[in-house]
RNA sequence: GGGGGCGUAGCCCAAUCGGCAGAGGCAACGGUCUCAAACACCGUCCAGUGUGGGUUCGACUCCCACCGCCCCUACCA
C-alpha cells in the first residue's frame, strides 16, 4: 500500500466492497430490541442529484454507519417520488415521454448516490410511478373509499391557469401556483376529496406525543390544522321566501359578543349566498357581486387590508337573543370553506367587522367594556378585541368576559335557549386529490349510468396508466379523457358499459405511505405485510427539509392513522424523531438552482476533494440544522484533513500494531501522551452527543483537528516510553473508529491498514472512558468581585477548602482584596473561585 | 397580524447545570522548505457576545423591552 492517500481509488474500492458484502442490506428478521428504521425523504427524480441531497443523505448515512457499529439492525432504504408535473413539462418541451424522462433521471440519480458512497439497501428501492407501487396507492384509495373517507363534491377550487389543473391549498403560495407561478383562480368543479378533517382532532392530539419533533414543525402543524373552540349560533331569517334557508348558523369564537351583532355576512360561495344571487330580492346585485368575487385572483382576494366590499343580500336575520332584525350582506371577506360560511358581524369587537361596518354604514354596538369604561361608539377608531366586562348583554350584564373565551356560561345559556351550542372548528380542509394531468396515479373509480360511482375492486387493481396520450399540452381536462380505450370500461357492479374516472391523484398521496412500502417492498398482494411493517415501524429517525411541515408530514401522519384503524399497523404515529437539515447555498448565499446555473453536483466534489473530504467539510461548516454556504476553500481544508489523518496513521502504523486493538493507556503516561488520549475521548464524546442529540457534527470534526494538533510527530511517538505509546495507540484506535461515520472510506482503509478483518462498520463503536477525560491538575481563575485577578493551579480533585485557601493566599488576590472585608467565597470545583467583598 | 428561529473576531462557527468568552477552520500576516512558486510545516493577529434594562457573587447562557435578519402562515370569524 502506498503511503500517499489516493482518495479516488480508495473510495471506489470500498464502495465496491460495501456492495459485494451487502453492508447496508437490512436483515429480514430484525431483533426488536435492536431494530432501527432510518429514513430520509425520498427524492423527486428531477435530473441531477445536487449538493443539497448530498448533505441531507450524508447526515443520514453518517447516523446509519454509527448505528451499524453499535450493532443495530438497520433499515435504510431509498426510493423515488416519481410522479408529478416536471415530467410532463419535459414531455411538452422536449417531446420525450414522461416515463422515459423519469426513468432516465432515476437511473442517473441512483448512480450518483451510489458513486458518492451513500449506504442504502437498494434491494428495497422503488419508484412511485411504477405500477407495482401505484397499484397499492390505488388500493389505499379504495380502502379510504370503503371507510367513508372519500367523497366527490362540487366546490370552488384552486385552478392553476398555467398547469391547467386544480391545486391543493398548500400548493397555492402567495396566490400563485407553487410549480409554475401562474395565477390561481377559483373555479367550481366536481372533484374527489379525502376526508382528512375526520382525523383533525387526532392529528392535533398526536402532536403532544412527538417530543422528538422540532418545535417549529409542531407549532406549524398546530396552526395549519387550526383548532378553534367556539359556538355555533342560529339566526332566524325574517319571512323567508320559498326555497330560502329559514335559518343561518354562524360560527364564532366569541359568543360573549353575541349581543353586539349588528349584521350577518355571507360568503358569496355559501349556500345562502348562492340562493341570494339566484332568487333573493336583490339577486341582480348579489349575482354581479358574486361573479366579480369569483374572478378575483387569490392575490387580489387575500391582499392585506383590502377594502372590505359587500352587497345587501336582500335578507334580514332575527337576532336569537333580542329578536331584533339585522341586515344580512354578502361579502367576500367571508370564506365559504371555514366554519359555516356565515359570520355574525360584531364591529365593536372584531377588526374585520369594524372595517366592514364603517365602509357600509352599519351599526356598531359596544357589548364588552374595557377596564376604564371608556369605550364609546362615537369615538372608537378600531375594534376592541380584548376581554372586559359584558354590557348591554341581557342576562350577562356586568359579567367579566375574561374568565375564559369562549364563555362557557354563554354557551350553556345558548344551549338552554336552543339557539346555539358549543362547537369546535378546524382550519384544515378536506384533501382535494383530483388532478387533471397525465403523469400521476389513476383514480380507480368508475362512473356507471346505472350504479353511479363505483370503486374498482381491489382484486382488479391496478388501473394502469395508458402508455400514451395524444398530446401532453394541458387543455383544462385530463389528457386521459381523450384516450377512448382507457375511458371505456365495464361497471364492476352491474357489468354494463361505464366510464373510468379520468383524473389522476395528487402526488402527496404517493408519498403518504412510502415509508410502509419499504418494509415489504416487493409484496404483490398487499401494500405491505402487516407483520413486516410491525417489525420496523415506527421510523426511528426521519430526515428532510422543513418545507414539508404542513404538506407531506400531515398526509403521512394521516394515512398512518387510517391504516392503523384498518388493522394494518399498530402505530399511531409514523415517526419518532424528525430532523430538518439546513439548506445548502452557493458561496454568495443564493439557493442553488438550475436557472441560476450554480448547482454543484456531488460528483464534482468526489473528483475534486474526495467524498470523505466533502462530507467532513459539510459536517464542519455548521450544525446540520443550519443552512450552509458551500465554500471551496473549506472543502480544500477538509481534503487536507483527510490527507493528514491518513498520514498520521501511516506514520504511526508500527506503534499501533505493537499493541492489541483494545489497547488502553493509563495514568502512568506522560502529560503529553495522556493529553492525546484525553482529546480522543473528548472527540468521541462530542460525536456521541451529536448522534444522540441534534446531529450537530461540527464540534466533533473540530475535535479531530484538536486531537491532531496535540499529537506529536511520529519520531517522538516512537521514541516515547511504553506507557506513552499505549496512550498514543489508544488515541489513534479511538480515532480510527470514531471517524468512520463521517469519513467512511478513509476509515475502512485505515482499518485494513491496521490489520482489521472485514469492514470497520462490523466492528464496535468505542465507549468513552470517563477516566481518560479527567485531568490531574486544573488551572482555575480566581475572581474578586467577578473580575479575574489571578490563576491558580490545583489538583483536579482538590476539595473546596484547600482550593479556597490556595486562592486566598495568592498575592494578586490579597492585593485585590486589600482592606475590604471578605463577605463570601464561592468555589466552583474545577472552574473558579469568586471572592465577594 | 400570528407562529418559529437566529444575531459571538474580517468570515464560518465553539463555549457542559448560569462559572476564566475561544476549541476548530477559512482569510490575512510572518517564518521554514524551494532557484522561485505552489504544496507542506511552524508561528502571529483578531471580538467582549445586536441594543437597553433586570435577576445573580457571577449572564453569550435566564427574564423584560427594543433593533436587525431568515423561515412558515395569513381576512380562519
């Protein structure tokens, strides 16, 4: 073996070895006490694997390698989130079939990941666009249907003009399509929905059982699900016309402000709003208003502080407590999809209602008085939304509204009166999953003239995507609608002629169950064998970007719960510990993207610096959770570190080889030798803390530098005493193992050089020796009034009294105290002494 | 508007239970090596922790207010 380290050949050599020996192949029958399921979010096969993937997967890879050394039975799989729009866009732009484009990208991506030495069980790999996989995406859809969680509804939906498809709420960002940035409009369409709101409460409750999830993500999900407690209150409609709703039920979180209602407002898309537009006494105006509202884009409609428009609905409502009539308006600041679509207007105590009332000359009534009693309709410039004392509120006059909001007494009273009741509402909407696109999972439903909507029985799945369509160009309906042989089918129920549903599913459904498929990736009968899933679930560590907090990570929790209810799983939550890695930016702090042309491939890193150096650089730049700027100088420094590490082992090879692998130094070594040993254990301790904690590997890598910096040159080591050489040998042995997760190829090479058998990842992870960490003597600071005045050297285990005595005897301390009386002496063992005068 | 996070040397970042602000790297500078340069090696330099208060013997760390930056969310009644 050459004494010069050639990272290119060495790295290739060990990658081949890992493949041959199946190092990362998960055991078929993991020991329950040792199983560990490590997962990184799978990749969209967009083309090249970039440096951001390399970081994400590198963190997981390092964690997994240490787990192997700890003797865990590890499942660490990889796959491809392979359906989705970019494939179709490529098809349109380059006249290449989406499948071909996708499969080509997968092949490139896989070979890149393998070339950079990431350790996965490739035998469990799959792509969601493969019928072997989407067969069971459909199977799960049918299961959801059978469990009453799928329904069809005509409702206003987000319509992306550019993609010519509907979008889910979280796919609309700032009123634009998340993919193509086109304007998003509202359209009325009949679409498939999944009743995720049925699980809203469980999705909220589950958050309390996830202590190892980032606080930010828990908070984000809590806000997204948006549980609100309040009351549903029924207002009568004054002399309702034929067909007109006779009652309007509103939802409010402030039932204590009920007596302050001066109007009701209806969403133009609500049932009553639509009735008013068609049949009400002011139908012409309402219809015109509703039409204008629908044409507004999401951007216009959601612009902050937009003027609150509205129009008289033609109805009058009867206040359930006072019997007075109040005007009812149609206003597009009211959302049809939240609460009931009708709100009670309390201008004095709600900012939006205040603005609306001012703009439309509606009455304002103060019913919650502030502490000083100064609220007066004539002088109010905004709503008073705090709590206070209820006034002009019938039986509740004089009651504080502060006890609890919503007021339980008010709700109880409403229930007594029969005009309202307590109600919990969620912000979370049902999951709209229809997409008018080709490259997705077909919805396994059949429309039969005689039987209505009929699911394709599970034993007749999959409904395969037709191999070709006439045109990829979106025209506002699914390209599948034009494939006659796909559409024409027979009804599974009556056998008569029927038509297939032509839409495909949102790709978030593909990724909602992929973690389960890995446990049994080749099952042809079921999505997975419940026995196999039980062996591995829950995922012990899940690594991915924080941007999925409200999309994927909610759907994924939801589907896990449904499958548990259906008896296929025994876990309520899919993931024990969630970790969000930081992004990788270019040297100027810009996000790497194809359009900016600043994307760096890990292949480039492998060639220029070596994979181990690139990993070390990445781990060293910043804690894993923080974003980093890629920096070639830093990578070059890491390359030097690899060279230096290798050279250190080569130079000290004979010293190490003279002792058994489990050599231990002890206190008979010199200070210098024991310091080397101590540094090695500090390093180990830091890696342990990181891997067991927040995955911040930077202090650990820094500790490698620290160890090398105190390590004497080889001549000196060779010439030292036997006791010293034992310390040095131990330090390097600890280093050789501890660096393995972060610099795996180098570690294998060193392991082999030191005479190790097999892979270093089949040896065991070292244990910190607490005895190696302690120092004989420590220098501690002596402070007088908090200012350091002297430093004294004492035995590390010196008792407080003697430390105090030594400190007080120090001339500099004596001088600093002078004539002042000593009031207290604080001794922090091993740290400092503070004299209070 | 709501929520989450972050401010430490020129730059990236450490700092255990509240206990001496500096471990490490980059850059810069000086030196050794070299015909010279690069590489390598040795060494040097640099902040008082965004601001203002508070608690404490002692605050980067805890509390309050403010400033700046990043991310998420947003007419949710």
